[in-house]
């Protein structure tokens, strides 16, 4: 029986009112295909049922109260699909049969993945660890799974991508975690990756050349992260504009505050990284040949942003702006120091819906920043009103010097006026004393 057919039957489950169709079917279980498919779901089991046929190829004991499955199935040499989801397992089961091709462990209590627990599962093609409590994995825990194609770690407590993932992976889902940075070593080996889901995390930017080696990638979900729309995000900006607008075009800025809630791809390079112009001062203006009526057009601005981004590739790296995380994350201070408990609690209140007209900032790993943006004074930039806080207004030192000079001049002028008034008053009083003497 093929793996795809087994997974389809497993997803369908047992029909309601199904009775044991085989004499060897365990009591209370459903066996729609004699000696091949065994479904023992939602029976309140605390241990594995007795008398399961040894030649069973698909076994589901989902939605029970199982706490330990170590070495209970190692003699089932024909087992290909195993469903242990929605149980109380607090660690990855040991001693599973090497014949397994699909393993479902979602919604358990697993906290850590070791190499020892997985080393014998060399035929595994699909592994689902969604909605557990996984905080870390041994660096080479998954490297021995040379045939693994689909891996789901959605809804766990991971702060980074697992190291040394198998090159055979085609689908990787790490959404709903607390990943704050992408490790280049974790992505370099994924030469066959086609689908990457890393939405609802704490990413602020993507490192340079992070996706360049993923030539087969045709779907990536990066929404609902803490994107900082400054110079460090220019690689992702260029990567999306370079013919990949259909992959992830709904990225919303979380910082800086004057760009919060704006779609990344609607911004120009000048809005994201103004310093790129200083590094290309010798180059003529890109829109100097356009009519005056078209130079400020948003569509034309986006078109020329592509050319500006190409010029940015040759420029030197620009350091990060200081104290950015403090301004964006408010009381959480930094993404790297965020606890998994905070991440999980904030994730539960997150709404995945997003509108293009009124984009919503990610609430995962971030306290409500809407109030901060709405109460900030308005700043008119390019015909649009953007919210900005007083902490974001930085005066140029030259402006400060000029202001001080003007204040000093005003002060000296006031003193001069006072001196002139005093002098005139003194002369007037003297004239009043001299004139009566002459008349007498």
C-alpha cells in the first residue's frame, strides 16, 4: 500500500459506527482493512491495545491518554504510517520500527528532540511535530533522516531554525514560533526546498543571500513578523522585487514608527534607506529625464526603486541603527531576550487576517503597538500623514547651532533696544531741565 493512500485513509479515520471487520482486530478498535488498517482513536486509552496484528501497515491511536510509547512498536516491521497525535507524550517515542514513512505527533507535550530517538527512522518521509512544546533540538537530530521531505514544527517554542536539516526536505513549516533570526547554516543545505512557512515569528530582517541557494523555492510565507523597514531589510526587498512578488507581497512594517503598518513593497528605497543616496551621489537622478508631472508618481517611484536597489548591492554595508528594538518592542526590550512563554501567550491572541488597505501589525512577540502609533503626532511626508513619536524626531547638529545663534541675536537685539530706550529717556529728562532755565 502506497504512503499517499495510507495517509489519505488515516486522515479520513474510521467511519462512524464501524465495527471490527477482522477477528484479529483489537477490542473497541476499527479495522476497515483486515490486518492492514487499525484505528483505535478517542477510546481513552492509557496504554497500547493488545492483539494488534504484527503486519499492520497503518495504525492510529490518536486522541487518547498515552504517556509513554517507548519500545512498544519496534516489532511491527510492516508499519508505515503511525498517528500518535493528541496524546500526553512528553518526549519523542523511542524504539519505533525502521519501516515508518509517516509519523504524526502533533499536539503532545514533547519539549526536546534528540538524535538517538530518530537515528533508526531512515525511511521517514513525513514528520509532524506541530503544537508541542519543543524549545530546542540537538544539532544533528534530523540529519540522519535522509528521505525526509515534509517537516512541520508549527506552534512550538523554537527561537531559531534547527541546525543541519536534511537536504531532502521539500516542505518546511516553522510558523508560530519565536524565531528572531535566520541562520545561514540552516538554509544552505536545503537545496530541494519548495515550500517555506516562517510566518508569525519575530523576524526583523533577512540576512544577505539567505534565499539565493534555494533555487526550487516556489512558495514562502513571511507574513506577521516584526519587519524593520530600514537598511537591513534591503536584501529581502530586492529579492521580492526580482520577479518574486507572488511569493510574499503582504509584508507589513512594524518599525520604524513612521513606517509602521505600511506594506513593505509600497515603499521606495529612499523611504527605507535614505543613506543609500549618499553612497551614490555621483550618479545622476534616476527620474531626471521624466516629465515633471510624472516624477512624483507612486508607480514611477516603485519602478525606479528597482534600479536604486541594484545600485545598493554595490554599496558597503550600513550599520544598524541603535536602540531600534527598544523603540519597537516597548517593554519587551529585545527579541533575542523574549521568553517562549511570552511568545506563546501573545500568539494566542494573534489574528491572522490582514487587509491591504488597513494593514495590521503583528501581535505575536509584540505588545499592542497600535495605541502608540495612533497617539503620536502626525507628520506630513510626500503628501501623506504618518504617525511619528517625539522620540523619532532627531535634529541636525547644524540646525541646533543655527537655532542657538538666532536665540543669541534675539537676546542681543532686546538688550540694544533697552539701551536705546534708556538713552532716549535720559536725553529727554536733560532737555526738560535745560529749557526752563533759558526762559527765565
